[in-house]
């Protein structure tokens, strides 16, 4: 309905004292609902009629041009019903109807009397309702009423005078209205700041005096708002005029100095610094301090000792990206394409990153979280950070935290020290020149700590989304907003990261790759990169998939692909040398070429397992290490003695306790295992974990030790190519352990075909391992040590024969 209207008061006869009453009923007349508009008596109001029902209503009017104009309670309704209309409206006369080009009607209506709606007799095609006229007499003249009326007129004149949108003619009309009721209706219809609810309240308010008092309240409030607005405008104008005056005087001073030839290099520097400060977009308090330091600098002698220190400080404040952003929008499909293009596999990791980027797109001002990629070396943690920056179209910067032991590297030095500088965070922000880059904090688990402070504690503020919006560097001594920076941390292990710092980060684990994944990564990324970096082309070399698999299987032993890339690089360098020596033909990298370039096979894990488990008392366990998972041989031996128990292999207290628990279980269950109850009387037992130079500890080798002891004492070799993990209790229960994915991938890299896991680890297997990763390995779940022994030790002749056939098959294939 109408958005703008002008009310005009028409002259009527004077009435007497205020007496409000309702008289008589009436026949039904058409009801015109209007949006955001209230028509007052004696006012002429143009209405835009666009609804089909309203157009039919206007077109149906004959000689009798009377309608009821009623405001809607909810302006959003297109087809209001009687409950959606106010009960009080205005009886009006339609004077003129103009058809508009868009088929709507422009209707001029004049309000006559206040009415109360009665029963609705018709709903379609438009509403018709009965009504009751609300008559009210003008109140008797009194000093109080005259004072109230004069006050209302005076305030209305003040508002009209100061308002640029109200016509001055409204003052003249208001002064010439003597009747208080008409005056209240006129002013109510003329004030643009009154809401529809306010106007409807004035329309419904009984009593002329009460209506005038309410109008007086609205006018007083508007006057107060106008005075406050004028005060604010005056202050802003004074500030602008002061700034313009300073600028004008400064430009005059420059012109005078230029004419006199007095503008030296120092003054040029001061002028440039002032321009940088004005354009930096820094917070008002920081800008005030910067200008104060600059003014101090302009008064200093360039030869003074503090001149260069102050100048460096002001320059640091001026060049930091206080307000400059990358202004890039996150494209999720493009980000997924980049992640798939840069990295093979890592589905769960990519999904978590895409989830994070999706939330970042919907809520750009989100706080945190701080992502932390944890995994062994060479699995792609740092390159994932680069891919995220590429997907976000942001600047990328890497900060190495390995070995950092000075708190000032993070927070900066105080300016009282000679050679003071901001910390690494602020320095890198200066380099990237935006306030929302992607920062890669590499090797956060290798932070040092000494008398110079604790960098890990200094990072607490940096990596806390609730605090880093006011990060304060010691050198700047000004708050800088780091909440727009996307921090990504990397670590090889979590044990060395302090708890409070770890609590601020969301951990995303990158465990390692299977042999198939390594070969795919080599084909897609490593081989093309090494060919390019070593100056050869695909016309010079052909690297078949079988050869890449040979290098991955027998020349590397790692969870990542860094060593694999080094070996491929060695092959490419050998090819480059042959080309430099005049070999023109294309070189196909066959197994023979691999052996020639890289030497003999370095890793024989599958044959090692089959060979070493030929004798009883040797079991293969699975262990977690910071470099991923690994297999662990545990050997048991016996000899004549007096029942002593020896443990060697540089193992920790936890593993020693596991060995004692395993021996206790074997002794307590000797009868069920077919052993003498006092079998340890004349026997000394010795358990050894080879690779004794490497410290080993952890609660995951109990079942392996128990199996090795039972294998030794029953003189039964363990099934070949079998590995296990799990802790044992004194009653023989198998307890769950962690690092299942890393251990399982280590078993697969070692050529293991059967793995025994605690039954409580089944959920980890289902969630963390894909069908491609578990293919080719039989997983056996155990709740008790008897379940482990049933799988590990062949019982029947057929099982023993099959185990020996498998062992011979593996050994002969490699030979």
C-alpha cells in the first residue's frame, strides 16, 4: 500500500466538551485493508491500491463512495482476514480514482469519522462489514487545556523548522486549528517518525486531552533526539573543519619550504611516514600513539642516539597490514579440486579441511579452531597447509618452531634492548602484507625451553581464538588482531606439546601410507617432480609401476614418502649422468637397473619375519613410534638354571611390567598349557627385544610376550607372517591399545598376512582403515589370551604343514 502520503485537514464546525460515546449502527460498507498506514479523520490521503480484491472494491463503488479504511496488524499479509485487522478504523470518502500504467489504482480518500468494526457480512471478492461511529465532543476550554495545546503547537513548529523533509506550511495550518481534537489528529497524521503502531494507538485513544498528552510526549522525545543529532553533527563538523585546517596549514608549510629550498630528506621521510600512517587503517588509539611518536621524531636531531630507534618503531607501525585483507571468497568445489590435485588419499583429513572451509565460507568472522596436523615425517603435513592457502586464495607463510627456545621469538623484544625487533608473528605479517594469511607453525612439538623463557607459553595467547584478537607484541606494545589469521600447526607427536597449548588446537592425524598408496604417489607426484628437478624429460626415462613398487618395498622403510622420493631422485640423477656421458637412448628403469643404481636390497622385512619365526619362542609385535608404526621382534629363550627371569633390550618400566604379567599368567596356567606346574624350577628364562640401542616402552606388547613364552615352552613355532598387539592382565584378558592405524599399516608394509588385535579395537579399525588398506590381511580379534594362542600357534598337523608351506613359499619367492 502507500509508502508516502500527505494529510490535509478540511474545515469542520466547532464542537463542545469532551464526551466520547458510540451511537447507532450502520449497514455494511466495503472494508479497505491498508499496510503501514493509518488514516485520521479530516485528513486527505492518497492510497495506492494494487491487490486484486482492493481493485475490485474500488471499481464496485457507485454513487455512494463510502469505505472503511483499516490498518493491518501484519503488513506482510497479502490476503488479511478480519482477525488480522485492527478493530478501530476510519470511515472515508473516495474523491478521485486514477488508473496507473501498472494496472494499480491511485485513490484519493478523505477521512470522516472514527469507527469501530462490527460483524463482517461478506469476505469475497472483498470484505464488507458493519460499523459503529465513535463520536466525541471537544472538551471545555480551560487554562490547562490551552497551555497543553500551545505547548504541542510550539514543539511541532520547532520540529518542522529543523526538519528538511517537512513543509513550513504545516506550521501555519497547525496555528490556525482551534479545536484540540482536530489539532491532535492533524499533527499525528503529519509526523513521519511515528510508527504505524503509534498512529493506531492515537487513533484508538479515547479522549481528546489524553490524545494531546500522548502527542506531547512523542514531540518531546523527537525534540530530544533532534538536539542530540544536531550536537553529534556539530562535533563531527568541528572535527572535520579542524582536520581540514591542519591539512591546509601543513600544505602551506610544505609549499613555503619548497620555495625556500628548506625541504630536506628528514622532512621528506617524516611526510612519507605520516602518509603511511594515515593510509594504514590502524585503530584510533594506535594511530594516535603513532602520530605522537612521529611528532616526537620530527623534533629530534637525526644525529641523536634515539632517532633511528624511534624511526624504526614508527615505520613498523606504519607498514603493518592493520586493515588490508586478501578479500578472497572460499570456493569449496575449487578447494576440493586443489586438495585432490595436490595430495593422494587422506580422505578423512580432506573431509575435515573441507568442513572447516565450508563453515569459514558461511561465517567469515568465525573464531578458530586452530588445526594441528600430527603424523610421521614425509606424509604431507606442510604441503597440506600450502594447499589450504591455495584453496582460500590467501598468502602463505611458514614459521619453523623446531628448536626455538626464546620467548622473544614469538612476542618480540622490548624497545629498551639494543637491536630490538618484533616477534616472528609480526615479522611474517609484514612480509605477507595482509592481516588474514595462512600461517604454518611447523614442528610445534619441538619447541625448546630455557632461562630465556618458554615459547610454548607465549604461543598460548597467539593460538587462543578468544585472546588473539588483541595480541600484543612486546616491541609494538599495541594490540594487533590475529583472529583473521588461519593458524595451522604440524607435529610428529603430541607427548611433548604442553597440555594447555594442545587444548587450543584441533588434532588431525595423518598416519601413513600403504605400499599401494606410495606407488600411486610416486607415479603421480614424486617421479614427475624428480624428473623435472634433475634436468631430464620423459623422453629420457621410463619409470614403470613395478619398479616404483620395488623401490617402495625393498629400499625404504617409513610411513611417509620422503625416503622414497630420495631414492627416486638418486635413480634420476644416475640417468642424468648417463645422458651427460652421451647415452642417447631412452632408459627404462627395470629391476636390474634399480639394483645397479641403488645397490642390493636394503629391506627384507617379509622374509625376515618368516626366517626368524622358524624357531619357537619368537613373536612379532606391533609398536607405535613418532615416525609411524613399526614391527617389533620379541625373542624368548630358556636354559638350565635356578628359575631366574632376565629382561634385556633397553626397555622401559611399562614393558618390564608387561613381561612379568605375561610370565605370571603362563605359570598360573601351566597345567592347561600342558606344562609342569614347577617348570621354572630348573630353568632360567630370558626375554630379549632386539635393536637394543633404541629405547622401547609402552603398554601394547603384553600378548606378544605371553605368546613368545608359550611358543618357547611348548616348542611350537608361531604361524609365519603373523603380528599382534594388545596388553595382557594377570587373568589373561586382552586390553585395547592405541595407534591401531599406524600399527596396522606397519604390518602391511612388512608383508604380514595375519594380525591379532584386541576386540575393543574393532571400532578403530572400522573408522580409521579403508577396505583398500585392510585388503590382503586377515584380522583376528581376541578377548582373552587363549584366543591369541589359538590363532598364533598351529594345533593340528594340517595347520602346521600349511604354516611351513607358507614360510617356504615366502623364503623361496624372495630368494
